[in-house]
């Protein structure tokens, strides 16, 4: 188990390393105009060169990369160059992370609870009313672009339920809609997969044996079906994190939540390299951590996942 | 009459059946059509015996016995007839609560494919323990000890280690032993073995059959074997029921059915055994296909495939005719008014063998 975990951890770190390297290089491919912001027209070529040189952008790319890693290992994320010049990136993020964290964790918890409950409900009433309603919901979420129902929620539901249209930190009611919006996508996928795995398990032979043994349907559901269906669900944890991140980027600006989501779009547009790199580092760490946790959970619950490489017992 | 069969007769003649199915009709609803899978089949099961039900795929063997445990698929139901067991009519059982009195505790089942019959995410110890706790009312260490004893009984060595292992750590034959252990752990009176050896290779088959025989003695089980493997039948069965198109067309002691078959379907079935083939001639096979169960069947269901069918076979369904107190068959050939029909060569040879054995004694 430990060996497997360490191996997976090593793989995760390598993946993270590759992702940030790629992002770092991509940022260097963008046109240089971005670095000067509004004042671009007023600067002459010599001034521009000086600025770029001071930013370290005229050094060979491997020197820049080396410097970036060196700083990163020391815990130094660099300073913002355009967004808020010369302010350390860490400081900018410190103010924003809590909001994104609360909303992110809230949305993941909410979608996990709602999605799995809905999935169980659908599996139990397969082909009947609740299953149809649930399927309708899943199809809707997957077919309609997220922005449409986000806007719909903000414009109409706020009106109907008399909820505030924008986020205000000390008004707990204003947290509801952003949270719900963020969790809609992953709720749908949790429900769909939970239903699917439950139905799969219910059709397996061992359920028949369990019934022949004299176990009640309720016991079979709890002790056999639910647990077995839950194991493959672990692999959807990272996906749900990604969905929530993607949702947060849009939703945070929609409800003017001062979180990280809006910041990423801003930073990319204005070519604030250190800020983008830091944000990408955070987001990709989160998704890779999700993958890692998902795999570890699977290995804990499913004894068939071989932890070491000594061939199967088949 | 033959001496061995007389012994058999005495064994059965004064006994009351522990389970008695009478005129059972089972229907299924399939895409809006109704299919009659079991057509007024009757069966008596006696304490301590091994009864084999043979028949080709789709003849309704599994469906028939599954109805004794309420394990029919959701779209199937017992339409009429009675299944008497301990004063209950199982045919009338509807709710889960009623069935929980029977399942496991009274009747348990061993399934065909041991590779999929076990929950892959639970240790086999836990899976057997579940049955022990539920039906023997034991808890804690006592229950665990019982599990270990059962594991030993089904021939699993090193039970202490095996207890904590998962199904994927077992081979096919070993898994079937575990499935058998689970059904034994319920301490049932009747054990239904639904093709217990079909999914296993031949050497393992013999072991499993021997195991079931041993367990039958030790736990005083009444066993119903469902199979289409006549080799298995010959090894284990006291009595044989031959099933065709949802009905038991012939039933008798193992010897009677093997050496003195009466129903043309039994003739055809035995004639297709390679052991009875005549050297140099192509092996016999039954022409045609079983009837479509969506349609109502008139007369004898086997008549269209039977080259020796009488005219009445197409008109009227034959009742049971008794050959001996333990042997009866549903065929008009046994009616006193029926013309004399010669059975196939292979069957004649079987009867001769039976006769000579008899005279040799």
C-alpha cells in the first residue's frame, strides 16, 4: 500500500512538473506587447527593451526556466508585473484563496451528496418517474452550455426566490446561488455514474446468490450494492474538482466574488506571467491531487487493484 | 421386476414428499407478450434424495426450481398450481417477508458460474459469515469458528488464511467450493444445484460432485441437481426428471429412466449420447427445435420432432401413465390402446443390458 502510494505520488509530482513547464513555455510564446499594458504606444523601442530586460525576459529561455524553478522551490512565486506591479504574487493570492476555497469545497461537498443521493434514487426507481426526472436533468446539464443555465439562475431564480443578485460576503443568503450553480455540473455526472454503477451491480450474479442466501433487499443494497458501486465512483472525484474549477472561473465573475477564478482570466489577458504561473500551479495541483486521492481510495476499497507487480492470482 | 428397483420403490413408497409442486404454470411477460415457461409441471421431492432434472437449454429447468425460492426474474410469476412446502404454498408467496422465511434457511442454491457468484469486494469469510449469522444465529468468535469448520468441510485447506482472502485469490473450482460453503452455511433442508459443474473443467467437476455427495450425507440434505450433463446425472441421481418445453415428461428412478425409458423425448435424448452410438454410423441428434413458448402448445410438445408420433399426439396432451410405482411418463404410447411402437436401436440395447444384468443376479 505504502509503496503504491509513494509511486503514485511520484507520478503526480512529475505530471505537475510537466504541466507547469508547458504553461511556462506557452506564456513565453505570447506577443510582447502585452507586457506594457496601456502605455505601449508611448514607449520607444529602447525603453521597451529596457523594461523587458529588467523583467528578465531577454535571458535565454532555459535561464528563465531555471530561475523560475529555483524561486519556486524556495517558496517564492515572484512578483506581479502588470496586474498589480511589484506586489508579490503570494500576497495577491492570499486575499483571494479563501473565497475560492470555501466555494470550491462547498460545491464539491454539495455535488457529492446531491449527486450520489440522486443516483441511488434513480437506480432504485429504474425506468420509473424519478429515473426519468433524473435522466432529464443529466441530459439538460450535458447538452446546454453551462453559461446559459448559470445566467438563467442568476437572472430569474434570484427574482423568484428573492435572492441577492450579487455576492456580499456578510450576507449568507448570497452564497446559495453561486454554490448551487457551481455544483450543478458535477452533481449531474455523479448522479449519472452512480446510477449506472448501481444498476450494473444489481444485475450481477452475486446479487442473486445474496438473495438466495436469504438476505433482504435492504441489506443487499447497503452491504453489497452500494459499497461496490461506490468504489468506481472514486475516480470521478478529480473530474468533479475540474468541473468546479471551470465553473468557478465564470461564476466568480458573474456574482463578483473576489476569488481566484476571475483573476486567472484577467492575468492571462494582461500577460502577467508570474501570476498566471502561480494560478496554474494551484489549479493543476488541485486536479492532480484529486486524481491521486481517487486512485488511493480505489486501492483501499478494491482488493483486486494490485499494489505491487507480482502477477494476478487468476 | 428388477431387484434394485424394488429396493428403490420401497424407499419411496411410504414416504411423504417434503416438497410437492403440482400443476405449476409459470409465465413471463416479454415485450408485451406472455410466454408460458412452465406448463403444468408437477414434482414431488423426498427427504434425503438426489433428484436430477435434465433437459435441453430453455426447457425451463432453472425457472421451475427458481420458483421454489421466489427467485424468478421480475417479469415472471407463478400463474397457477401449488408448491407445497411445510404447509406453505410457495406459489402464492408475494412479499419479500414471506420469501425470507424460505430462502437460505429452508432452501439454498448453488449457482452455475462461480466466477461471478461471489461479491468481489468482500472476503470469502465475511460472505460465509453473513449466512451463518443470519441462519444459525451465531455471533462473534463462535460464528467465525463455524465458518472455518464449513470451509474445512468443503475441502478448502488452510481455512484460517483463506478466511481473509478475496474471491479473486481463488481458482474456479475453489470458488465453487466457497459458493457451496455459503449455501451449506444457511443449513438448509433442500439444496438446489443449478448446473454446479457446467463452468468447471472435467477434473474439477468430479471433485465437486464428490464433495456434494459427501456434504449430502454429513448435513442430511435433499438435493435437486439441474443439469444437461447426463454423465453427472448417472453419478449422483437417485431419481431423474426429464424436462421438455416446460413440463416433466418422464420421471423415475435413475435406473428406470436410463435403462427403461418410455417417453420418445427420453429415447431421443439417450440416443444422442456418444456412448450409445453405433460404430461407423453418424451420431444421433434430435431434429428440429424446441417449440416456441409464446404460442399455445397443443398435444404432446415433442410430437413435431418425433418421427414416431401418433396422430393423437398432435391433438391431445397425454396424462401421466405409470410404468412402476416410481416411474411415470407423459406419452400416449403407454396407453393400452396405443399401437406397438418400436423404440430406437440404442434404447433396445439398453433394455437388453438391463434384462441381462437382471438375469445374471
